[in-house]
């Protein structure tokens, strides 16, 4: 019994210690604008929400509604790294890995781009020969200079595994962006501080613009390979649901309440449980022993 | 004592007959058997699902099923194997049956609560599987059910979390019974260092369980709130945290790993000395390392409480703890091997299965170290390397320990002996099949084959095809062992009280035991693994 109590005290101490510590942010560095309420949703993503045809207003909206088998609007025109207009038709002539991000993201966009750059070096398929990578900024304020800078960083990180011309970094106006994201069922929202909430996903597209497969999680080489392989055969396929990472600029204070409530709840249940045990001990009148009094 | 007075004939409380004697029993031994049948059912079902998945993987492209079927199968296989086999099997069956006996008690501290746990287990299990089939489409996110994937796409996740909660309650109540029985029902003559190691391991596990279950309860409340009130707890655009669920989930699931492996180690610590005719080497070291694993498990848990998200610091701390858990595990392996050294080994099916455990578990632990080193993890993460690693731990470890326990305690539970030859053939087939199935998976994983696909790139075909034969051999072996045991139930109940020469209390009472376990007061040895009597008897 003494041992049990000791354990209990030890655990409670740990917990109280834990309760005092603030939660670290979910991921990514907290950005300067972090004090703004994350709940304030900008107008950015509103228009294409209706396009996602959510019937039940209360049901949570999907961040990614897969459109596997559908075709991209290839006539859309974006800007390339030098600011020249570039239609999707011009670059979707072999399998393409399409990655919606924005280049000055405080969340996980750069980690995603980096993961992809690293994965490129470990693939069974050959970047440039078997497929091409296209990053598209979802932020219509970003300019081709931003794209150029990002390109320099990530081409370098890929360590020469992909020819420069085979990884494109596009920017575009709002209409082109929302048409494209609606076509791939990708929801994003702008926050009051100008940052975006958006899912991290990569879309594999066949050479005729058909949507083949979605890749989630950390873009591990195996996933990327499978996507390229299926895109090469032009066979739309069910994606594998790894963790869906939502990229956002976390408000360090927003979820503090919830996290504290959770910890308090865990503690409360644990305390109630311990109390119940002690009470039951009492009611039972201590040791219940078959051979009570028989032996010393 | 005649067999007619055993717990199989006499009911507790007395006077109940027919189905009532079972479904309303308070007897920890009958409850152990009721768990046995339920868990065997789930296990066999999930093994068949595993074999079907492997069959699909034997050929490239679609072999016997498409991606939807494959995805629902690994989800179902994972859920059953973790929640309905791995976590409950050893504590609920063998713990219920033998923990009170090893402590010299006549039952657990709360017999009626014990019955309630069984009903919760049955209900939760049915509910878990039902929840997967209900709703719009079978979940294909694997047994981890990551929100926001699942919160928005599959309505059934709240049901599944409910089921996990019910099952968690069930194992927590069992844990509560173990802790209270350990402290309050133990024979007065038995001091802490006279307690058998199996019981010690269950005691340590019970604490981890009591600690971890509140988390799943809270997760349950949050998911239900989110489903029905849409307050956006997991929705960043409503101020929520999309990683909160994942965080809570792992807070529960990390300790679950220790819940799965600790009781298995307890089983092995019983079997090795019994068949070496030699006292266990480093009894205290094993006790303390069980407690150390439990405490390390709780530390991982506390660490989760402390920080949310995986910052660099938490990745580091987590890797460190993974390495630290290796120390007490290694202590145990060392103790087992030293116990066998210079022992007079009597080969038997449970002993052979324990040797398989030591070997496979060690490999599992070593591959775990590869994963624990955060750096290497990146190469192999989400590949078949990870899948093979946890099968080494959970099937090679807990699974083989479960079969060893079945073969060790079967004569005591049912009073019958089984045939040795099919047991050996099954065990060898299972062990060889295991290696031929999971070693190719380790290699495929290192080559980069991602998990959770029904299909793969052409260069992985040979490995996957060959692994298939291993899987069939493995499943053949497992089923052969089970059938051999089940058929032995037709044999006359002639098992001696102590067929193996064991020294713990369950071997001092008849097989099968009487309802009240001990008709005379138990004779508590100064040291639970004192073989001097057994050895001198056999020398006569
Ligand atoms: C005869 C025995 C078994 C066979 C043939 C088998 C086979 C498999 C296969 C082929 C997969 C899917 C791999 C993938 O594509 O990702 C898998 C996944 C899994 N298995 Fe087993 N398995 C067996 C026993 C077990 C046992 C005993 C446990 C645990 C106690 C277990 C736990 C799991 C888990 C947790 C997964 C992952 C499911 C997911 O990805 O969500 N398996 N198994
Ligand atoms: Cu971002």
C-alpha cells in the first residue's frame, strides 16, 4: 500500500508540473501576428466554399475533398518565375506533382517543400524524366520574385536531383488560384493577419491533366513513387490517408484553454478514480482474507 | 480431491446452473475462460484478415482485392489486434485466472466488478467492429483514426472512440481489481519479494492502465462534443488545434505499447525457471525492471501532458526514453538467458515458445532502437520496416508469449494434457513462418516500400511474393497449435497437479482448481522460485 501511495504522489507531482507548463505551439514557429485571433476568418477562401457543395452547414467542412479522376482546367494561366504568363497546358505534358503552398508561410509549407526536395533524392523514379514538380502559390499577393527565391532554396536542397526547369514555382491571380484549388477540392482560408490556413497535400496528375492520387503526410519517398507510378500509367487510385497536416499560423493563446481543460479533466478523472478506490477499501473494511485469523 | 469439485463443476456463487453459472459467475477462473473464448475468436478473425492482406500483396496490382477492401482490412486488423487481442489477452485471460492463485487468494478483490469488466469487453468489442461497419463507408485511415481526416469524412469515428473508451474502462477495471487484490488479498505470509514475477508484471501494467485510460475518456468527450456541437476543437479556422486529437491519441497509445509487452515478459519469467529447474536469475532485477518500464511508460505519458506537438525537444526526449526502455528490457533478456545457463533444461512446448519469444522480441527491440534513433527514423518511417518492427514486438513478443502461456497453463485450467507433437510442429512452423514473413518485410521497408498500399512498384514483387509463403506457414502453425489444444479438451481430466515441476502456488493445487482455489492454507515459500524440493523429488 505504501508503495502504491508513493507511486500516486509521484505521478500527481508530475501532472501538476505538467499542468503549469504552457502548451507548445502545434507546429511551425509562432509568427509575429500570433496575437490575432485565429478564429477571425478572412474573406479569402469564402467564394469557393460554396463550390464544395456542403449540404449540412453544421457538418465540418473537408479540407481536401478528393477529385480523383477529374481533369485539371489546363487552360488556366499562371506566372512563371520570371513573371511570364504560363498556362498549365504548357507544363502538364508528363506526369506532374502539384503542390499548393505559399512561399512566405510561417507554418509547414517550407517543411513540405523541403520534405519533397529530400524525397526527390531517394526516389526509384527519375525527376525530370518521369515527372515534373509544380508548386503553386495560393497567395495571390506573392510575386514571381518570391517564387524565384523559393526556387533557388529548394532546388539547392534537392542537391541536383532535379533539373532546374523541371521544378516550377508558379504564382497567379486570385481567380486562377481559386479555380485550380476548387478543381482539386482543396480548401484554404485567409486569416486576419494575412496568413493562410490550408492543408498539406500533394496532387499527382497524369500527362493529360487527370487527377490520379493525393499524397499526405511528410511526402515520404515511397508515397511519391507510388503517385508518380500511377500517374505514369494514368490510373486514378485511392490515396493513402496518412496524417493530414493543416498548415496554419497558430495562435498560441487560442487552444490554451482547451488544452488546460483536457489536463484538468484527466487529473479530475484520475483523482475521482483514486478517491473511489480509497472509499471502496474503507467499505470493504480493509483486508478481505480467506484465511483471516488462521495465520499470523 | 476429485475433479468433480473443480471450478468447472461448482459454480460461484453456489447453486447456479447452466448458462447462469457462466454468464453470472463471480469466479475469476470462469471469467478467465470466458475471456479466453472471446479473445481467441477475435484473434483468429484478425489473423485471417492479415493472411488475406498478405495474399493480396503476393502479386503486383490487384490480386484478390482492390484498394478500398485492403484499406478497410488493415484498419480492422489493426483495431482488433491492438484493442481486442494485444492489450487484453494476457491480463484478462491468464491474469484473471492466475493472479489471485499466485497470491494465495480465493478470488479478486471485487468479483462483481470483474464480471462487469467482461461485459464491457464483450460490448466494447462488438461495438468497435460494428462502428467500423456503420456510417458512410468503412474507415480507411488505419487504427489511428487521424482527425481531421476522420472527423469530417467518417461519421463512425465517434462511435469507434466510444468503443475504445468502453474497452479502456474494461481493462482499467481489471487493472483496478489486480491492484487491489495485490494489496488486500495477498496471503499474509507473502512479502513483496515472495510474489511471483507474472503477478508483479500484471501489477505494474495495471498502474499504467489506470493512468492512461482517463486520456481516452477525455478524447471521447472531445470527439463527441466536436461531432454534435461542431465547436471546432480540431478546426484551426475556428481557433482549434488540428493536432490535439493526434496528441491525445498518442498519449493513450504510447503507454499501450507497455501494456501489451509487460505481461508477456511476466509469462516468460514464469516459464523459463520452471523448465530450467533452476531459480530465476536476478529476481529483484526483474521486479524492478518491470516497475521501471511502467514508470518509463508513465514518463512518456507525462511528457505528452507537458508539451503538445513534436518540437525538436520532444523528439529528443522521446528518442531518449525509447532508448531508456531498452535497458530494463535487456536486463530481463539477460536474466532469462542466465537462468537457463547450467540449468537442467526440460524441453516442452511452452519452453520452446518462450525461446522463440526471447529471440523474436530481441530482434523487435533492436529494430525498435533503429526507429528510436530519430535520425534513421526518417528513412524508414511509414514503410514496411515499421510494420515488421511492431509485428516482431507484438506477434513475435506478445503473440508467442500468449501461446507459451496457453501451453503452460492449459493443463491447470482444464485439467487435461495435450499432445506434444502437434504442439512442437505448430510452434516450429509458426516461428519459421514468422521469420520468413517478417524479415522480407524489414528488407522491403529499408528499400523504401511504403505501408498501407495494396500495390507496389515492380522491384518489390519478389520479396512480397516470398513473404507470402512465410505467412501461410506462420498461420498454419498458429492454427495447428490452437486446434491441438482445443481437441485436447476431449481427453480425460487426468492432468497432475504439477505436470511441469513449477514452484508457484498454482502448481500446489489440483488441476483444474477447486472453486475456492485453496482447500488448505497455501504453503508460502520463502522464495517463489525455490526448486530444491522439485529437484530432490525427481532425483529420488
Ligand atoms: C498471422 C499473423 C499476422 C499477419 C499475417 C499480419 C499481417 C499484416 C499485414 C499484411 C499488415 C498490413 C501492412 C500494410 O500494408 O501496411 C498488417 C498490419 C498491422 N498489423 Fe498485422 N499481422 C499479423 C498479426 C498481428 C498481430 C498479432 C498484431 C498485434 C498484436 C498485429 C498488428 C497490426 C497492426 C497494428 C497493423 C497496422 C494497421 C494499420 O496500418 O493501421 N498484426 N499486419
Ligand atoms: Cu503553409
